[in-house]
C-alpha cells in the first residue's frame, strides 16, 4: 500500500493506493505538499462509518506525515528560485526578477495568504507596540487580487482578536461589509469576474488593548456609467442579477420583476448575464445576511430593493418623437411601476422625463425634451439614483461600525483597496480618473519609500548609494495644475457660455498642452508614425505605467454630471425613506453650481493622500499572471509590465542600498535596554552611547548597522 498527501483547495487529502495505483480510499487532514510514503496500510488504519469503507490514519502516523510534509515544503521554498527578492543576486535586472517570479509560479510557490497575514501582523505589532497609526496600501491591476488581499487582512484581524460580545459584533460587521460593498460596487468585466468598480479606504479602530472597536469607510468614484451601459462580455453591478436570481417569487412579484436579466435593457447590453464562476442566487443570500448584520432593518431592505428595481424599470422606458419633434413615452407601464415603487405623485415622473423647467425673466416655463434629451435624462436619473444609493449603503455600514470611543483613545489601521491602473481598448473619462488616482498613489509611494528614504539618510549623515527613480510629479501636475492642467481646462470648457463639445475641449487641450512631454494628440504629434496611431477624437498621456490613449467622447457630460432639476424635485418628494435622504429638499435651494466630477474627485484624492501620509505605510503589490483569467498561465510580457509600473525594481534597489529598520536612539534604548547588562536597568550616559553598547552586545557587525545623528539604522533586523 502507498499513502499520498495532496494539497487541494487549502485542504490536505490523504489517498491510499494499492501497488497498481488504484485509489482505495481518501480522507482530509491538515498538511502542506505532495509526498509519497511507502508502508503497510492496514496497520495504520481502522474502520470508521461501517459500509462507507472510510479509514483514518493513527494519530502518530498523521503527525509524522504532516511534519515530513512541512519539512518538504520549506525545503522547496528555500531551493526554488529566491524566496525574498531582496536577496536576488541580479536584483538590478528586471528580467531576472520576472524569471524568479516565473520559477516560483511554476512550482506553485507564489506568495499566498500567509504572507498577507505576515504583513497584517507586522502592522498590528507596530501599531500596538509603538502607538503608531498604520496603513496598508494594496495595489495592482484589475483582477490581480486586491479585493481578496483586503479580505484576508480583515479575516486575520478578526481571527486574532479576543472574543467578547462587543468585539464579535465589530468583527462580524467588518467582515460582512465586504459582500455588501461587492454586491453594489463590483461587476464582471472582461478582465475580472469580480472587479471593484469603486475605490475603498477603510479605517479600523483599535482600543488600547489592540481590539477592533469600530471602523469607517471612504468610497471613491463609483463607475456609475456602468449602470446604463456595459461593453460586450461585461455585466452591470452584481446586485441586479443577485436580486433577480435570488429573490423569492413573492419579493419579485412585489417589485414587478421577472427573474430573467435579459428582459432588462440595463442588463442585456453586454450579452453576458450568466457567468460560470458566479452563483447569483447563493450570493443574494449572503447579501441578505450581510444586510441583517450591518443593521439594515426590514424597512431599509424593502426601500433598498425598491430602488434597485426602479433602476431596472427606468432602463425599459422607451421614447419616440412626435410630429413636433418632442419626446413621448412609448409605454407608460414602467413609468407607473417606478412611481409606485418610489412613492411619487401621479404624473410627476412622466412629466419630469419629458420636460425640463427653464427660468426666463423670473418666470418658470416647461420646455419639452426631444428624444435624445429624454434618453439622457432617463440615464442621468438612473446613474444618479444608483450612485447616491451606493453612498447611502456605505454611510449605513459606517453607522453600524461607529465606535462609542473617542478618537484619542484609538489607534487606526487604514486599508486601501483602490482600482488599479487601466489600459483598455477604449479608454474614457473613468479610466482617465482611475489612472490619475494611480499617479497620485505612485507619487505617494515615491515620497514615502524613495524620496523620503534618501533624504533621511542625507539628514542623518549615513553614506549610501543613491537610487535613481522617475519622479512622476510632472504627470500629476499636468493633470491637476491650475490654471493650465487637464482638469482645469476641462472644467473651464464645461462652464463657458456657448456650445462647448468634447471636440472643442480636445482642441483647447491640444493648444494648451501640446508642448508637454507627456501629452500628444493627433494635431500635436510631430512623428507621422505616432500621428497615425491617434484618432482625431483622442489624446494620449504618457503615464508612469505606460501610454494610454483616451477617447474624448463623453468627457464633458460625465464631468458636468448634469441632473435635471425637475427630476431632483420628483426624487425629493418621494415616500421612499432612502431616496428622501439621498435627495434632500435643501439641495434644491442651493444656487451655487456644484463642483464638477473631476474636481470633486481631485479634492477627495488630496484628502486621501493626507490621510495616508499621516500613517506608517505597508504595501501589498498584487501581480496577475495573465489577462485571460486562466490558472497556470504565466504571460511574461504582462508580468514585466506590472513589475515596472508597481515600482518593484526601485523598491528592491532601495532595500538593497538602505536599512530596513530605523529608530531614534532614545526610543530604541528604552525598548531594548533589558537585552544588555550594560544598559539594564538604567543607562546614565547619552542614548547614542547606550545604543552602541546594546547592538555590539547583540553581535551586530559594523556592516549590520549605522549610527546617524539622531537614529540607529539596522540593515536587516533579526530575532534574538
């Protein structure tokens, strides 16, 4: 008989086979890797569950096998490629880095949850031990695993905290916030079946004992255009399909819905309503539980599902033009359903979808819409409703996570899971904003780990080899500078009198930005080869992560984010309790034009950068092996691109050239003085002298550490 342990889906399975290789029986144990063990199987088994022929190894045999499998696994990790890339001999060579990644990928030795847990553990220890707020920045392309990494960190925090009623309540809500946010904010794209179409920053609050006591979520730039349009092969947000597939017949009847997504215009455009990897029915049950845990009572849930249904019915409203060129609704049935679901006054929704109020000489007049204007109004209403609903869901989760503790009693651990750099076949306003966000995050990375690192060594008088890096401030300034930056130019074009269009915006952009080294359009390209690759309605930005060509169609509309006042008035007067909060009547009294979408996004990013700069950072860099959503396929070109734009090469050079650990002399001496007889229990001399005695007692060589003007620098800290 032979025994084999196979690692399958995070569980180890023991198989027994006879000499011909036929499987006899199997059962799960806790193990790690694949090994064969020769021996007499009968002696190690005893019958369990009569009639099923299942067997269990004796405890001694299991322990031996598991111990052996751990040793085998550790041996493989140490001898296939280099586990720590900082120790890679040819660390200056990007090809060597990618080759090492591929070696370990081929042997299934890529980094797994254990490394995510280690990062979370180190951040927690630093937060508790040194009373420093932390943040973990998770970055990578769409589909690289950012959302999964953030969930693993939350799971780690939940599983390592002690158990009490209050702590369990907070942990459960932290964990259950994920399926809720994914349902309303994630969608199936051609690159990722569960792509986050919004940015998320979460602060987790800890008390003085290191227990999670609350949290707060900030959301950024939901891709609301997806509500009304999806590219071929893509889907709308998950919640729509979950409701249709998971809702009971009673619920669907109440919401006037059919359980067939193909019946709804806002769902059938991508022709991809069914996804093999997604179980919408099961996921809806998960969402229902999450709503209960996060304090959405029955009234909240009824109102919420009524709003989700409203969006679907709005998409089925069609228009035609009458003989006067004015829009008329083809079939009033979906309008009546929407009015019923939201609690609108009779006829109010119908009128607002076909007319807009204009003010002339102090008088208000109804102006009929043409068909295109009516379709625009319908879609603007759908996007506006869903966007505000998403913000409401986040605020409701925050309310359930709110802590009774005052801020100065808490330490914070921030968790940033935000969209990765995107280059699609067609890139629009959303990709422009997303890639601008990634430029800001890259700038933060430069400030925190490259520029500030080198500047600190200079201040402290530590000699080291400076690392060359590309400072992308020039690109950030190109986007956000005033008065001549892309956002400022776009805002000016949105606000100017006359009839501005996307094309007039592109002409002005080309005129004012044409000489910038990171901008090119068809009219400004001096190279004929380059000009042929850019259409007359496009411009190209040379981002730090690669060149991206943007199509200007829709830029001004999406930046303006116009929402006809008539529709706002109807929404503010509904009886739906959530819609009333999302569209407050005081908003109608506001005379000042709201900031454009891009300007609001820029302001929110500025605040985010301030938050992140105030904390000690840790990084999780997610790399996906291919663009085809296939296991076991390593695309060297795609991985090379990610290694470049994630800044891994610069990070390796900084780590090799610098010192991983540094602390002020006083802090280090106070914390570790008990390790050396000469400094314990008290050292009367200068802290610098005490630190020097301490590290020499710990047998650090001259190359292991350096003493700066105010701090100790240790190249590779080690456990004693």
